[in-house]
C-alpha cells in the first residue's frame, strides 16, 4: 500500500501531469508573527525637472532639482567646471552674489537662481543629495548673447551732397531673423514711396541679418537722426550729416563747438579768464593791449 502511494506521487511530480505547480509561499520568521517591516524610502530625483535651461546675457536663470523622500539629507548645487560649491540647503555658499538658493518650506524643489547671467556661466551644474553613495542630478545651462542691432559707422556719418547715403543695420545673436526692420528719419518712418524717390530698402536674413537703407542724391534735408528698429531687438541710431563742400570737421555740434575743438574751447576760456584778471590788476599797458590766443593758434 505504501509503495503504491510513493509510486503515485512520483508520477505526479515527474512532469506527466498538466496541472501547474503552486508557487512557494514565503517563510515566516520563527516567533516573528509576520514579515519584517520595509526600510525607509531612499531619496529619488523627479525626472520631470528640466535638464537643460537657457537664457540671454543679463537675464535670470532658474535651475530646478526636485527631490522626493529627502529625509534628513541635504541638497547642494555644485558648478561642474571648477567643482565650486554654490549652495548648501538654503544657504548660499559662494561669494558670487548673483547666485541664490531658493526653497519653500513645504516644497521638494531646490532651486539654484542665477541673476545677470553671462556667457561664461554656461555649463553643467550638479544637484547633489548628501547620501552614501552621493546622488547627482545634472542640469546644463546655456547662456546666449543678447540680441542687438547696430548701424555701421555710428554714431556719425558724413556724406557729400548729391552722393548716396548707404546705411547698414546688422542684427546678430537672435534665435531667428527679425520679421521686419523699420527705418526712421528724425522719428518719422521713412517713406519709401514718397515723391522724393531714390529711397531703397533691402534686407538679407541669416544668422546675422543685414538691413540696407539707400538714399540717392543726398540733400541737406536728408541730414538728421536715422534709426533702424528690428522686430526682435532694441533699435540702433546714427546721425547723418550732408555736407555742402565743407570738411566734416567744420560741421558744428554742441552749440557751435566742433568735436575737434571741444577741449580747446574750454581750455582757452579758462586762459582768457586768467588774462582778464591779469589785465585788470597788473598789465603793463605801455606794451600795448594783450593778444588773446585762439584755438587756431
């Protein structure tokens, strides 16, 4: 009877049966009364936080590091290129006052704030949690030069009457070319279809966009301030002087004082004052009246 039973059990375990084998149940600890409780949750980074941040020079950048189950650990921000510690917890560790640790009491987000960003600030920044082993979440910061516009030849351009005024406005460091470039003359939009004629505008778009304003047969009334105003940057200005045969140095500015004679004007004014005092007190009139110097001497 017992041998028949053993033979029957051997046949069942030998694989001839199609019934599945029940899984092995976990063993209970002797006298434990149940399973051992799980250990504390380990810190983990939230991968939804952006790993790449960009800004323009002079702007403000925010680098986010979201940590779940931090427990008693601390969060630090470190600049990768020189391993410089920037912040520890809510304390700003660096002397560079552009950096700041930002963290709300109930938040899991540990933010590194950078004001007045410069191109040299570009690179990797590591958010680290003080555990063994150290946990690291890296964020790349890209700082791009701010878009700008400039007119070639600024701040002044001198052209002869009857020649062509050729103004070139360059627009660089823009994510995309400007949609348009407006030109202004003395605060008024340049009218390309006016009865005057001879006014042409050309725009060449690319990594560096160039806008050209051509005014043929320059006349004195074409003198004045010209401004190029791209759609995506601050404007740039230049002053045009249309000459009637005189030299550029003869163009009067600053209430009749030319740029080249500006320092001389003030120096001689001081000398004239001294000579007048000398004449009033002790000038030997038998030698004749004094001769005052001029800027042309």
